[in-house]
C-alpha cells in the first residue's frame, strides 16, 4: 500500500522526477539547439540588414512594453489588493481579457481605429507605438495580476503591523516593495513574449523578429533559415531572461506561490479608492475598450453572419480539440511537477527558473524543433506525428508554466499535517487523494486548465506550424484571411471569438475561490 | 519476557536545514505510562512526536518499539499506521471538505472495515467525545473546542495503543481545556492507551500525565515523575512554575 506520507517525505525520486518532467517541457527546443551546435559557422549568414533591423525593432518595443507594464501594472494590482475599491473584481477580470486574446486581434482593432482617427494618431499607431500599445494590453494585465496575487498572499497581521507603525502610506510603501520583484518578472516576461509575436508587426508594417521568422516559414518555405532566426532570438532572450529569472525566482516563489494564513482585511481610504478606480477604468478604456471599438467598427457596414458561421463551423471542432488536449496534457504534467516539488523550496525555485525560461522562448522555436524532430521519427509514427495530438502536446508543453503556478498554489494551500494525519491513520493514498486532496485542489486546477485552454486557443504560431492540413483553428483562420477578406467578415469572426473568450473568462471568474474571513 | 516494552530512543539526532533540533537524545517510554514532553516553544517536542510516529526519520541513532528497531538513520522501517499510534496535531489537521463523521470514517479507512461497521464505530466514538449531534457538520462550522473533539474522535476511533497529543489545547479557554483534559484522561484509562503529550504548559502536563521528559536545547533528560520535577528540576520552565506557585501562595 502506498502511504500518504509520500506526499510529504523528501527523497531523491523528487529531483529525478522533476528533471524528467522539466526535460520533457524543454524537449521541443532541443532539436534546433543541437543543430545550431553543428552549424555554428553558418549562423552569421542570417544577420542581414533586414533581420538586424527586425531585432532592433523587436527589442526596442519589448523594452518599452516592460517599462509600461511595470509602471502601470504595479499600482493597478497593489491598490485594489490592499484598499477597498468598489467593483475591482469585475474590472480586474475585464482587464484580464486581452491576456486571452490573440495579439493580432487587438492590433486589428487599433489599426481600424487609427484609420478613422486620422493624423497624428494614424502615424503613431502604424509604427512602434501601435506595437507597444498592443503588447502592453497583455503586459499590463500580467503585471497587474501578479502584483495583486502577490499582495493577496500577505497575511492580515503583517499588514496590521505595518499599518500600526505608519498608517496607510506605510502600508502602500510596504506592499509596493513586496510586490515589486514578482511584478518586474511578469513585466519582463510579457515584454520578452512580444519579441517573437509576429501579428502586430505585420499589421502595423513594422519589421519585427517574429514577422521575419513567419515570412521565412510561410512565404519562403526556408525552414533552416527560420530555425536559425528562431535560435538567434531564443539565445538573445535567454541572455536577458536567465539572469533575471535567477534573481527574481526566489521572491516569486515565496510571494506568488505562498500560502496565506489570514486573509488581508482591505483598508478603507477614500483617495486610494478613487485613484484605484480611476486607474482601472482608464486602463480598461485604453487597453481593451478602444481596440474592441476599432475591431467592431466595420460591423457598421454589415454583419457577415452566414460566412462567419460557415468559418466557425469549419474551425470550432479543431479549436476546441487542440485547446482540450493542451489543457488535459498540461494539467497532468503540472500536477506531476507540483507532486515532485512538494514543499521543497529549492526544487520550487529551480522549477520556476527553468519553466519561466521555457515560457519566454519563442513558440516558433519549439514548433520548428518539433517539426524537425518529426523528420527523424520512423514512418510508423507518422499518423501520430501529424495528428491533433502533436498540436495539443506542443501547446501543452509551451503552457505548462501557467498550469504549474495554479497547481503549486493549490497544493501550497493544503496544510502539511493533512497528509501526515492520513498517513498515521493508514488511509490509503488513492482514497486520500480522491476524498480530500482532489476536492480541495479541484477548483484551482480547473481554473488553471481553463486558462491554458484559452491561451492555447489564442496561440497561432504553434498551430500554424504543426496543424494537420486543413485542420485550422478560428484565430488562425482570422489571421490567414485578415489581409484579403472583407473587413466586416473579419470583424464578425473577431466578435465571435471575443464573445467565446469572454464567456469562458466569466466562467473562470465564477469558479475563482471566494475570500473568507 | 514482556514483549510490550514501549518506545525507546537511542542517541537520536535530527536536524532541519542548518538547525539541529534534537541532539543525541536517548530515553525509554514504557508501555502504559502517561508521559508529557515538556519544553519551551521550538525545542523539538513536535519533531520528537513526528519521529515516534514514523512521520520523520532520524538523521542518526535509532528508535525502537517493543525492542524492535522501527526507524534507523534516514529510514522508516515500520510505517506510521503499523506502529499502533494515533495523533492529535497542533493544527488538528482535520480535512476541511469532510463532515465530522466523514473525518472519522475516512480515518478508519486503513482498517478496511465494512462500510456499516466503520459508520457504527465512527458514531460510537463521536458519542464518547460528546459530539454525536455535530456528526454532519464540517470543521469550519465548529468551535475550537468542538474541532478538538472531532480530531480526538478521529484519533481514538481505530483504537490506537499510543495516543500522541501535540499541544492540542493551545488557544482553548480554561474551562473547555480542563473539561477536555479530564475526558481524555478517562478515555485513555478506559481504553488502556498510552498517552504522550507535547506541551509547554505544566498544568496541562500535570493534569494528564504522571511522568515527564524535559527537552532543552535539543537534549532530553530521562523520564521522571512530574511531582519530583516540580520540586527539584533546575529547568527554567519548572523554576518559573515554582515562582508562580510561591507568589500565589504568598499572595
């Protein structure tokens, strides 16, 4: 009989299991890295003027995105976490919507709004400014939610002590400092993710690294060149990300993944409430309402219901299938990783560092790596390699870090003595998991799974590179037709996608655990 | 030869990270003797209970039960559920999503009883602990004292030979605490159980046990009678206790 003690005992199997699981997550990126080792001499050939310019553009945009995300996201997350701000939950949920939308949808919205607005807004948006706006729509919510979650892991008594020593101002200073490191990490993550995203660059006519890689694959069919470009971007990203992850991972692990003992009792402060509310509403208007308005403007010329429904009918099955597979694989892998980590702080930091690095690598690097790995597989495995499982698996491996955060948080909220009590009473492991652990972790794990499903749906690069012929998803269909199809059709399709994502987001918000006193 | 000689610690050491919690601890806890582990907060009382229960393994030394080695360095030879022990944890460790009855029934899962028998036994133990009427309620809806009783019922239901109490009455008001102490003592006598109580409260220890081990700076003395310790022990805990007694008597 397996004892419940296994959940809490240390052992070499934990580190071995964790290394195996993390290696699996890193596996898609290895083929290109290995190839690069053999072709170091030819790597210099890819540095054409255009590619260098694209790198400069991408990294300039990403630096600006990091600055905007941190400076706007930190106060927006901190203030509603510790001060009473009416309606903050709904506003935070709405602000999280851009996280779940493919960035090119937001870019289309800004592009059509710019066309109506005229100069100088038109020139500002159709350039790096537009890219910064679009990527900030994901960067700001990511930083904001990280700051919010980090502050929510503070205990009521910690804040009471600070408050007694210096009032609301001291509390604010304390929580800003407390949430700062994980928020920096989130802002930089968002910025780095923007480097390999091809959508906004293509729409605004800015030469970006992501767009260059896409052109190499989709227009030139030069997979070797695309692989080398991906690798270059990946190595540059690693150069920035790895030291940062090492520096901020411990504070991320202790604040974002911490267990709360007594929830924070939000303070009432009229000026803080006003500032919080004002900040949230203005950010919402700029980052979500404006691009959505632009996105739906063409609907004024008519709604292409029948063609849109036809497209929807063609793609819904695949969209749901890929998202479901990704969510399922990802949740299982995340639970396994959480199980291997247990309550070992060192293993947790190691996993956070490695998973964060994997998360910021360009998705095209993993997708192209898998494409290359497919060519080495024996013919008998072809049906599997060219199936939906490959797409779902690739998306899962890419999004594991998201699910791991939820799995670790829910595991961290179950006290150690729970499993010890079961062990001492001789409760069989499977019975304990089914009766106690699974119900306690269910909600958090399901929310993580749904988020992964939504993020998988909004991923176009992995699906574009790996999907079986004709088995496209709705966002990929929009991305493919947006240049040639009538604007009203693109708008109708976008409306359908946003409505679907919004509905799922409401579902997630409804499932979110309630704070208890 | 008596095969039920109880627990024995032989030169046990235990560290967590860089701090050594127990340092070359040796003592014997005879069967049927109610013993208190007394020491200041953080002196290693809970660790000692976890080692006895088989929830942690020692770094050095060995632990014996009835003369047989049950834990050796970094190895748990006899798993917790085969040691005949039960434990009421400091945080009670109740499973929050289950009712009081379900907590007790799940605690019996290791005995592989028929469902009806498990239910009957759980109801019986809840009755003994005076909370049968609360069987359907979840821990979050119960008061501190009621939660203690549920934890106690879960520990008693499978008829353990040893019952470990890890600072179980912290946070309870005086009358509730002493009512529970009396009841536990009665139950322990009825069921012929050996009680081992970790506490820093001498009144609590003296109410439940005749013997005590003092833990100080990672080391433990031999088992002694609490009466003798109160009179003679040089430990700061007993020293301050004597002073309190003197000031009360003097006042």
